[in-house]
C-alpha cells in the first residue's frame, strides 16, 4: 500500500484527532471533507477552483463514470488527467447504488446486477469488476463493493448484507493481492467498509472483521440512510472507541455540520457528501451563523456578504442581494458562486475543527457550533 497515515493530535476530552494522510505525492490534513465530483467534476466548478480553495482529495463515482464515459477514461490515463486534477482521488465502489437505486438492481450469484438509468442496459458488478473499473479510473483510494441496506432494514436483511459485504471484502483483497503480483493497481489503496445497520452487535462484528483484514483504511457505511439521528449517533459512539488508531477512518456520505461535530468527536477522519453543492443549487448558503435561504425576500436588498468572515470569491466581491437576484433570474453564476462559498465554508470549518483539536479544546468547539442552527 502506498498510503501513509499518521495520527498527530488527540483531544483530551473526546476521541477527536488530527492526522496527516499522504498519498500520490499529496499530503492532506485530517479530519477533512472531500467534495463529490460524481461525473469527474464538482458541479458548476472546475479543478482549479477546488485547488485554489485548498482541497487535496476529492471523490468520484465509479458507477456513473463506468456508464458514461466508460472506457474513454482509460485513453486519458484515468480520471485525474481526464479532469486535470492535481490532487488525490477516492472512488466509491457502486455499493451505495445498491441502496439508492434499489428499484433498478437485483442481487445475483457473485454480485449485483444494475439496470442503467441512462439506457436500461444491464450491468453486473462483482467485487473483482469494481476493482477493475477503479483501476481504469486511476483512483488513489478504492472502495470495496458492499451491500448497503436501508436504515429501516430488519435483522434478516442486515445479516444478508453482512454476509455479502464480508465475503466481497475478502474476495476484493485476494483479487488486489493477485493483481499487484502481476504489476496492476500500482499506487492504489483499498478501504474496507463496515455495515450492520443500527444494531450494535452487528456493527461490532463487522468492524472486528474488517479491521482484522489488511485494508489501508476503514470506512463506516450504511449510516445516514434513513435511520434516526439518535440511532446514527448511538452507533458512532459505540464504534468510536474500537476504531483502529493506525488507519484513516472514513464516514461515507455524511455532510451536515451537526453530523460532522458528532463524528469528529468519535474519531472520524474523512467525510464526503453532495449536500453543500446540492444545497447551493437550491439557494442555500452555509455561514458561521447558520444556513441562509437566499430565496427568502428578506435578502433582496441586503448589501452584506453571505458570511462576513469568509474570504471566498463570492463573499469578497458580492452581496446577498446580488446573488439572490442571480438565483431568481435563473443565472448559472448564482449556482457557481453559492457552490464556491459552501465548499469554502466546509473547508474552513474543518480547519477550525483541527485547530480546536490541536489546542485541546474540541469539546468547546463542539458545544459552540451545536448552538448554531444548522
């Protein structure tokens, strides 16, 4: 494995920690957020925008890029040269689509068969095939294929999920090892995924098994998929003390400030979510005083920036009133400015979280942000 992770600081009042993650010649500080570039782009932005904000690691979607543009990416040498991204790249496995596209997939011996949302064609994903796809995509961190059940799944469904997830995890490692012996997967790292729903015993069993295998990192999947926030946090606090100190921990698909606060408190290092970009396209801006809905008329004559403490391009030049006008007029510039701002806010939030941990004051940071309406 070419990934190098080192824990740096530990908060005395919680499990929160800082670390450095080095891969592909890129060093990023954790805890950190990864913007989601589903189709080899973060919507409305380009690679230079992300680099200028300070991001060094982003996520791309294996399922979507496999369907379109597919093999074309191979001729470019992978996603990073395709989109001219200078940082590091994580790709998911398609496992989340087991949950999100449940009406268009079925489990078959050895894997899961998807019906394309583009043209209706059928495609079989196996543990081996998703690694082949991610090899073509050239990601620095690959994810194993897993079975992500919904938040309200019954125990029988959860047991089936664990059997598949654990079997596929072992198959993936075997395939990766054999591939590396043949000179494949150079510089690529594989993360395992923990499932188990909201059942503490199943989660513990899954964590024990995944952490007992030689994965470069450990991901917590199947959270924020319909379960209550109370159950979500209960599982985080249950798993936190048992997470391996030596490997990065990744909470998949989670992207609200309250969830960040709780997960960082439990020792999580990496996050991704479409929420900051999706909300931007709906006129929602994140600020240090809470969320703003720019569609509200109260902002029509406002001459102040979205967030007075933010140094992003939107805040340093434009007013709330102007961006609201662009939004109501259907101008694409509004979506771009709001996306720039929201991702800068997320980047800055994690900088502040790391500083609080370094100063041994994470719980004061936690309590202060919990009071803000997100």
